[in-house]
């Protein structure tokens, strides 16, 4: 499927669920991975919300984002413990009931049976899925995610989240892949800021960002040009490189994630 | 200032502004740092929103969060380039005008003067601050952040953001510091999930989270107990450790960030 099949460019949002991210104990890596993966599919991530393990907060975030994005993803909160409340909250956002899903139960029975592990009441919670949802395969630890309309509920453990996403990626209708060209040197961004603003006005179909950095005791800036047309990116990149060379710098230019 | 001066426990939210975070190019580290720092001050972070360099998105996030949090912080988008629009957006959220701030201008003149660098129009943008705002010192690169009511506008570069926050930390009224005790072993969380839920019900003043992990080919779980009363944390921690020992595990227990 390509952008040609869709007249509106797809966009996405992510809800990251978990007190452990907000408290700083756990460093989220799912947002960066999904943002990068979705950009490559032409589905730019427009917003990320990190919310607590709190029903009202999760329901509000899911409802706010599902109405204005082509796709919404959630990560976290679908395990067997009392703090795993994502399933019931997503169901509540849709006004759906949570029911024992026979296929999900069969998968858990097979998984835990092979491991001679008791499929106790806590583990069986992971087979309770909103009515009408499609299961999302979990090739790592069996307990499935699910899709309800445009909301995709994924695990929080990064390796499992990635495997789940890879399994559903073909079901998402992407747009033209968004490419990024970076032009980097030890220029001070304040010296090129005016010219960059002019360039942005002349090339409204690209998105030009300037990111200062400090490495050791030298500062510099990466100018990143993003867009779907590689020729236009190169054209803008060449002009940014010229701005830097005119200031005596020797910029590096290359495609980036 | 202590919790005793305030009857309502303070809470905070963070707005991270920048396309480069959403595209996956840049990995945000400010959220984790602020979440951890604020927890230590007894000001739990309740929500993080990552939004694009887009006026409507920034204004909406700031307005949604400032009305229901004691403190709001923003990071990113206060540099000299065209994609730095945080200041005008925060001003718009309050209906405030952006004006040339004489003290901010003086700081930039001193900073760039020492470096024999032209304070051009782009750099002078960084001295434009919403009317009525207090400046937040930037000891690294001079261009100040600002506070407008309960919204604190900080830089996105982590070293600068941290220096800015350290400068204003004493102006925030904290609550009792939130402590975390982690109990970790190779237990499968499904084996203790039922008992953990019971413990959570018995200790509603603590927040018990269970976080599975996979290290090499072994799985396990960290149970993290969070709360303000160290004695209660120890009491719950001892009971979690007993649950694990009863299953033949040898748990490690200790305070964590």
C-alpha cells in the first residue's frame, strides 16, 4: 500500500503508560524506536503522551488522540499484575466490554503448558480482551496485544513491543517515506539563523530544523532537512552547506534516521 | 519550604517540544532527569507530552497542563532559529505579548560581546520574553528561560536545561520526598501477581509496581514500592521479599531512584 491509495497523509500518536517512566526509574526507548520506524513508513508521529497507571489519565489520552490521528499506539500495562490496567482503560475509552478471548486463552495455555507453568488467575487476566478487538501476536511471551479500531495496544518491554509492531506493520497504510538529510559543522547556529529562516520560507514542503550541540569544548549545529522528495532535500542541503562554507566551515552532509 | 506549608500535594507536568524527538532522531533525556529530580523534591511528574514544533499543538498542551498541575515545565524551542517558537506559543497560551526584555538583552550583549560575536537579529530574538514573565538564568549560554505564572520555560540542550532547573529549584514548593524501594529476583511476575494485588490493597498509601525483565536467557521481575514513609516501604518490601523467597528465589532489596 502506498500514499497513492490514501488522499490524507497518515499520522500517528503514542501513549506510553507507566509510573516507572514518569518517576525516572525506567528510561523509555519505545518512543524513539516507534518514531523512527513510523517515519520510515511515511506515518509521522505527531504526539507522545506519557501517562501514569491511572484510569482517567489513560482513557483521556486514548480518546483525545484516537479522534485526530490515523493510528494510535499504546505501550505498557498489559501484564498480569494489578498495575496492568491498559486493557480495561482502552475498553472503557471505547465503551467496550472486556471478555475472555478463547484464542488468547488457547495461546496462553499452549505457552505455559510447554513451560509446565500454572495458568493461574493473574496470568489468565492477559486473555481478557475488549469485545470486537483483533489480537496482535506476541511471539516472545504469548500474551497478545490487540487492535480496537485505530488503537493498537502493545507491550511495554521493548523486545516484545518491537516484535508485536513488526507483526502488524503490514496492516498500516503508510505514506511516502520521510527522509532526513543532516548538514553538520562547527557553525554557531545564531550565524546562520536568518538565512535558514529564509530557506524554510522558500521550501515550505521541507521541514528544516537546527540542533545545536557541544562536543568537548567546541560547539556546532546540525541542520536537519526532512521531507519526502530526495531531490529537494539535496537542493536545500547544498544551500545549507554553502551557508556554512561561506563562514569558513567544512560541513558534513548525509542521510540520517 | 516543606509539605507542611501546603495542604495539597504538588504535582508537575512536562511539555517536550521538538520534531527531532518525535522523528526518533534525538533521544530525549530531559524527561527522565526531571522526573527523577522532581520525585526527590516530592513533586511527582504526572504527565509528559512530546509535541511538534507547531503552534496549535504547543498552546493546547501548555493550556491543558497548566490548569491541572502545580508546576509545568517546557523544554526546547527557545534558540535563535525559525523553528524555535516556544516563547511565542507560551505567550499565546496566556494571551500575553512578547516584548524585548532589557535585562535579557543586557545578558546577551555581555555574553556575545566577550566572544566578539555579533548580536544579530536572530540572536536578539532570544531576548524577547512574554510581558510579566520572570527570567530564568542560563549560566551556560546566557539566553534566559522564563517563568510565566506556573509555567517554566527551559532550554532543550540537557546541560543547559539542568543548569536552569538547578537555579530555580529553590523557588518550587515541594512535598515529602517520594522514595522507592526495589525488590528484584528471577521470579516470574505471574507467580506473585495475585499476592502483589492483595498487598497493594492492604497498603493504599504506597504505589506498588511490577516490572518484568529479561537478562540473557533468564527472566525476572523488579517490584518497586514507592511512597513517602520509609518504614512503610520497608514493611511492604519485606513482605514482597518473603513472597519471592517462598518461591525459592533469593531477592535483592534496595532503595532506587
